[in-house]
C-alpha cells in the first residue's frame, strides 16, 4: 500500500493540490485534511502546505496554530510521525512551537517569487534522508514574511545539533545564517521555505523538488514499518 | 465590571524592522531630517469583563502572551483601565 500523507488545509491554504501532485509523483497517496480534523491516526505522514492560512491575519501562522488539527499534528509529531511544513506551513509550525524561531518580513520589504538554489546540509531529517550533503537543488520560493529569525542561543543549538537542513546559496530574504529549512531535534518535524512541490518537472523549470519529496515519502514508509 | 484594554506589540530591539527603516529613510525628503529611531508596531484595543482590575490585567497579559505577540520576535506593553461607562458606581 502506498504511503498515506495527510495534506492539511486551512481556510486560505492554496498549495494543497500542488502538494498532492508532488506527493503522487514521489510515490505517495495524498489526502486532504480539513483544519477542523482532530484525528490523524490513519496517516503515515503530514504535510502543511503553503498559502495564507486564516488570511495570515495577525502574523502568518498565528491563528492557524489554534485550529483543532494542530493539536492532532502536535500529538502526531510527538509520537515520531513525519511532519513537513512548506512556506506558510513552516510559519505555522514555528507559531505552534513545533519548530524554534519565527519569521519577519523579507529584507527590503520585497515579496520574493523566484527560483533559489539551496544546499542540503544534513541528512538525518525526514526530508533530506538519503541525499548527499552539499547537494544543490534549484527550488522556487514565494513569500513576503520569509526571513527566518531566532535568538543567538537557539541558533547555536540549531548549528551544534545539525538541525539546519537547507541553506540558501543566494539568500533571497535576509534569513539568519542563510537558513532555508530546519528540523526539530529528532529530525521528524521539518520546515522549509522553498516549495519542492513546485519543482517536480523540468517543464516547471526544475524537478529538483522531487529529491526532497521522495526522501520524505521513503522516510515516512520507514517510520510506518517501524 | 468592564475594563478598557490597549495592547501595543512591537518588534523586539535587535530584530530588524524594515518598515520602520523605510519610513525613516523617506522622512528627510519631507523635511523631517530631525527624526531618528523609527520603529513600527501595532495597537489592539478591546474591552474585557472582570471582577477587578488585577484580574482584567492578568487576562489581557495572558492574551498578549498567547496570541497577540510572538515572544520570539515581539514585546508587548499593556494598559488596562475601568471603562468610564461600564455602569459601575
């Protein structure tokens, strides 16, 4: 049976169908999960896709964090379940406290929608497992509040425990330490600003996102197999 | 009793505030070349029902900490006072 991935949809989410398409190409079966859902037991993995959850009112992710599904996502993550937040999903995970840090508006107050090159830094996360450290991937970003910030202590911890999984080669938003993606201590919860689901075919400019999605689907299958 | 609350949320010192910086950079062109240190923020105003001012303040503080401000990047400052027309003597 194909790995079953729940794709969380908040009011205002807009990348859920791209995520489904990407997961399908990567060999998984995606299912949309409405934000009022409180049960994720039938899922092998969870994706929180991009968009503008709850209109991004107050701060991106600030209100989404209080949607019922987030309590279930928290339990799922605590039990070791693979969770990846993409763009707005990354913002939701930081607001929910599942990943450290926060986001502020891009350097120069510019909305950035462009291909970026990121470097795979570590491979013990569910989205980089099996890749070579140093691998360069061309994946687009599309955000206004994409500048990752955290305090010095958190940054030191992220570095020391190899939780920075992706770095920009040409930092598009002013993120601290060129951070494009991080994982939690255990490596099962991941957030990244670039959109791998928008880089799944050369026709879209790049198919590099598939490497991450395939890694995610394989590690999710491993978790299920125990 | 009904209390009026105002919560101001600002980016913490050391967190870049590109809006503030952009405003400050535009000011000399308008003749305000004597203005420094522009920082932006948001202000929330609402009423809260509570038995006394201390309880009201605790509720507002909890709301500010839990939702209105993200403590990783923002500070909050609050004011709570009795609503003049709250019907209390």
